[in-house]
């Protein structure tokens, strides 16, 4: 029978006397080394991101649940880490734990790599004796985050590619094809149709138009890079996405899924509601939901309202979600309800993603065809008039 070990049963008896003696110096030097590695990893191109965290938490949770001691667990995980800086970071965390620090304290030293949400979740797991379960849930959280990110990229990739191709095609036709036709028409001396004249005027200014468009795109990229963390920018962009038909519902459900998964993890660890709301608000990078959760937390703490009552005031949370949370409060089964909501929203996201993909594809093909068709009609219209003797 497999016996589960908690953090309190970490086995460090295998370490030699020399290693124990060196643990004192490890503790004194640990902070400086952690800060150095933290800085290096934050500047390093390949970050310890969601994919790496998903593998780390899942493997560590699995190893601890099977009774493997913390030292061996870290050593097993380190062997599969290809990046030297990431491996050095995990080794430093392991040494700090062996030196007497708790796991969440060792992880917290790398604050630019591990969020407060992760550190607090690990701390809760240690205090409740459910560390393996919490680590597995963190792994599932990042697995879901990777999946959701891919879904967003999948929805946006096709229109971005089609729009880029349309811009390049139109630029080529206006800059190279239309001038050739314009020279031919100018030699004939006839009166060109208004549509053709308009297209030629646009062609003559195509360089200015596309340079201006390129400058706008570049400026938007720089603005996003420099202002993406500012509240005003996040408020404006989130409001803009919420006005987009079809896509707005998909984005909303993506973050509702993340909210439910986070609350499931924290509810399972018996975290107080107001603490859970604060942690989830810090973790979810979606301005409308962050603001709503901040207000909900204030009402729960200051006014003593139930969670469902406060959530009901914010349109970002659907009525069905609020009703089920109310039910969870009545029967005291929040973890089960959040799990159900998470599964349901995940299924709906996959369905809506497929629908949006099928809807966007023909729309952009039609728009691209209209652009190209307009140019061709404007260029061939004088030829038709020539053949009929009206030019």
C-alpha cells in the first residue's frame, strides 16, 4: 500500500555530514543567488512560462503523492530540464528547502518567475497537508491556461493572416498593376470612367497610404508594448473586445473558465472567500473581471454579503454562474460546483471556437474577393468601353 507523505515528512537523512554543514552557508548565500538567478531568468529569452510550470507542478505533485521525498523529486525533475538557468533555479529552490525553508518560501524567492497566486497556493497546501493535490491542481491550471491561449491564438490567427495577405495583394495591384493599365489608358486619350479615375488617384497615393498604414500598425504595436500594463489601456482594449460580436462571448467565457478553475483550487484548499477573491483577481489578467472581483471582495469583507449576492451586481458574471454559486453556498459544496462550471465552460469554448472559425473564414474570403474584384472591374471597364466603341 502506498503511503502518502506530506511536507512534514521530507526525508533529508540521505545527506552527508558535509552537506549538512554546507547548508548553513547555503542559507546565507541563498538570497543573493536567488536574486541573481531571478534577474537572469527574467532577462533570458526563454522564460519559465506556463508550459514549463505545467510540467513542473504536475510531476512534483505526482512524485510527492507516491511517497518520494522532496530531494529526490527535485532531482528527478531537474534531469528533464534542458535549460541551464531553469535547472539552476530549481536546484537553488531544492537547496533552500533542504536548508530549512518551507517550499513556498523557497519558491517565493523567485518572485519574477512564480506569482503570488502560486506561492499562496503552495503555502495553503503545506499548511493543510494537501500539497500533492494542490501541486497537481496548479499543473492542471497551467495546462488549461495553455489550452485557452492556443484557442485565442487559433481564433485570431486566421483573420490576421487573411488581412495581411489582403493588404499585400492590394498594395501589389495598386503599386504595380494599376500603373501599367494607367499608362495604356493615357496613350489612348479617351475619357476614363469615374471608377477607373478614382482607382488611379488612389494608386498614385498608394505609397503614402501604405506607409501611413504601416506607421499606424507599428505605433499600435509600440503602444501595446509600453502601455499594456496600464489601467487606462487595459480598460479601453477590454471594452473594445467586449463590443465585438461573437468574439466577445468567447473571450468572456475563456476568463470565466479561468475564474472557475482558480476558485475550485482555492475552495478545495479551504481558503477563505475574500482571500480567494484577492488571489484570483491578481491571477486573472482581464481588467473587467479584476475590477469586479475587487468590488466583490470589498462587499464580502466590509458589508458581509454572500458571494453570489455581490457577483450578481456585475454583468461579467452570467446569471447561471451566480445561481450555481448560490447553490454551492447553500449546500457547502463550492469545489464541486466550480468543477462543473469549469467543465461546462470549457466545452462551450471549444464549440464556439469552431463556430467562430467557420464564420470568419467565408467572411474574410468574401471581403478579399470584393477588394480584388473592385480593382479588376475598374481596370477592365475602359477596355469594355473600347470594344463597344464608347471610349
